[in-house]
C-alpha cells in the first residue's frame, strides 16, 4: 500500500473469541478464575520465598523472579480481556497495543532465559554440588538476573522499537496485541519482519531450550547414579521444572516457528492462551505441589493465620 493511502488509526479492534454474549459470559468466569488463581498463586509464592529464611537460596530466588514475570504476563493481558468479554466494542488504543506488544516481548525473552538459568542452577546443584557455592554465589545470581533482563530487551524488544510496523488495517483475529497478529495489519512487506522474528526466536527460544535439554540429560545421568534416598527429591525438582519448560516452550515454539500462513489464525490465538494465560497460573501450582519446603511454609503461614484469628 502506498504511503498516501495510509491512515492514522485511532484504535485497534480485537475480535476476541466469540460474538455470542452467553459464550463471552462463560469465558469471563473462566478467565476471571484463572486470573485470581494466577495472582494469588504467584503472589503467595513470592511471599513464601521472602518469609522463609530457609528458602533464601538461588533456586527459590529464581523461582521468585519467575512469579514476578508471570504476574506481569497476566496483568498485561487478562484485565483488558475481561473488560472486552463484557463489552460490545472490543478496542484498544495504538499506545495500549504497543505497551502490550513490548511488555510481552520483554517478558517472553526474560522467561526463556530464566528457565535456562534455573536449569543450569539445578545442573550445578545435582551434578557438581561441591562447586555450587562458588558457581551460584549471590553476586553471580544478581549478575545473571541483570543479564537476563538486558539480553531480553536487546534481543526481543529493541529490534521492534527500531523497526516499528506500519499498520493499515484495524481488526485482528486475537484477544490481545500479539506481534504475529499485528503483522497481519502491516502495510509493509512481511518478509523482512518474518526473517527478523525467526532469527530472534532462534536465539531467544531454541538456544535456551537446547541448553535446558542438555542440562536435563546431565541431571538425569547423575540422578540415576545416586541412591534412592536422595533420588526422589532430585526427581521432584527436576520433574516440576520439566513440566513448566514443556508447556511454555512447546506452545511458544509451535507459534513462532510455524508457517507465516498461520499467523493470526485461530490456532495461533489459542496457542497463545497456554503460554500467556495458562502457564503463569500453573507455574506456582506445579512448583508448590512438588516441593516439600514450599508446602511446609504454606502450612505454617496458614496455621499462624488461623491461630491469630
């Protein structure tokens, strides 16, 4: 489309899931419950890590960062989605759309790198326990955290800021402003944008995933060598992390490495539900259900609360 035919858009229309009010009311209840569980689950996980001195170790420090990222994920998308489900006019301003895109890109990159860092933490703890206090000292953890956020911004957010997308249409088949969906509205040639997205996805998704798999192979080999008494605890943390990684990376790679013809289709829209909405809800549940220290801390917190009352 020529530049002279482009118009300045005042809003972006989000088609959402359905035009049926009954369906939208049912979805509102579902996503409202998911948001409440996500908010309190991740908030409780953060409080547990802060309140229990025994959990002031790198493993739970990174788990706390993961909960903060999940809260950012959900709060960026779900409140707006809940409003739209009860509204007949599902629209978002270009500024609000841009905020959603850039926050999601930043959090996506951070979460991928964080999960790889957590896998490295478990690898050192299980495979090289004597070197763990050296490799995962607090100064190193803080540096890794800064590196995660800086690398995510430079890899995922900054390229989008450098090459903004010119939008010519204002309706997308999605419930949020997601980068692949917004590409369908572009006036420009999509080929260059697709190449950038694929390159960024390779670095931010595939490479961390491969590092995680290598760590898991080494962990599994070490776990099989230890006695059964310590094997169950090692398998507990290993399996919980594996479940989180499988859900998050699986759906994200399905979307970002899929063919461009599928961009902004129902498949892409529903795939994003898992890594933006479902995964942040399940993360604290998976880690707490498979972690004895977390369950004991929750029990103590609630027992004290009931005693006070």
